[in-house]
């Protein structure tokens, strides 16, 4: 039976906060046109709910919105409640009345079934299933979303290179604050993370490439390829690229937007 602190997903009872005890993460931040970010969010299936909550892309001088792409590898170890899997994310910074600046996760493909169900049912994360590989957390992460083993055809390639960056010694605390849509209502999702083994590279270090064939076959891959093109991420220079060999987190229960 579910309660405010538990939910049942695929016959398994999950207790909040949901821990991540071992993972690795790499990512890059970009600036893209606010008008494009707004249009992509509006094209999503839950756009009316976000619009009713007053969510609006952050617009910096020049009409630019911060956009982030990440690759996470959750390790297959005891304590990782959602299991071991890969995840690639595309997120925008948005302003929400009464809640300030939040991340809105726009795309979040994963490669395993249970985390797919859990992400959607527990937090409203827009997870869908696709093939992916990569070495998240290392100084060089060649991540591939889609068409694994197809000799380079039909996917999105994300190369995140912090070898020329600066090391970030010690452990650091990070917070993730998101607005998502769950059961037809806007919710705030909070997570606290501890990271170590980090590297940071300003002004560069990321390459997003669309492989031939990405527009054919899987409609999810075609959609994210279109988003990459519209945002200009396949041509943009990253504001910064980062990697953390060790990533631990606790994801809190979602709470309604006040």
C-alpha cells in the first residue's frame, strides 16, 4: 500500500527519499535561444500544465536560455534502489512564480525498464527507453544515445572532454531543483547530491553530433535530434563541461507547487 513516504512501482515498494549510492556523471551547459526553448517546451504533452503554473524559460541578455545535457551511469550495486542503468538528459532553466528558478527536464531516456517506470510514476520525469553506452564520470566520456552497435548510424553522440579542465578536489554538495508534471499536476522535485573526483572545463569541452539515420526509425531519437538542431547544440560551444567520478544523491518525494 502506498503512503506519503512510499509508492509501489511494478510491484515493488519504494520509500522516499530514494537513494543513489553509486553513480558517475558528466555534462555540459550551453546557451540557446529562448524562443526555441519555449517552443520545445510548448510542444511537449504536458505543456498546458506547465503554462498554467506560469513556468517560463529563463531569458538572459540576448534572449538566451541555459540548457544542460548530461550522461549518468548508475552502477549496479546494492543500495541503488532503481538499479544499474545509463541515462541521458536534456534540461532547461525555467522561472516559476513562487518557486524561483528551477530545472525542467525535457528529455530523459534510460536503458532499463524499472527505472523507466519509476522515474515516470514517482516524479514525472519524462523517461523513455533507448539504447545507450558511455563512460560517464571520466575525463573523456563518449556517450551514444540510440542504435548501439550499428556502426555509427542512427543516434546522438555526446563527447564530454574535461582532460584540459581543472580538477575539483574533495567532496562537494549539489542541489537539484526541478519542476515536472505528475498525475496531471505541476510538482517540485528536490534532490541533494554529494560528488567527488570532479573536473571542470570552462568554455568548451563538449561536442554534440547527430549521426546519419537519427531521423529514421525510433521517433524518440528523431525528436531529440530535432531538438538538438533547433537549439543549435550541434554547433554551439559549451559554456562549461564537467565530470564527477562519484555521484551520490537522495531524491525526495515530489511536492505540489504551492
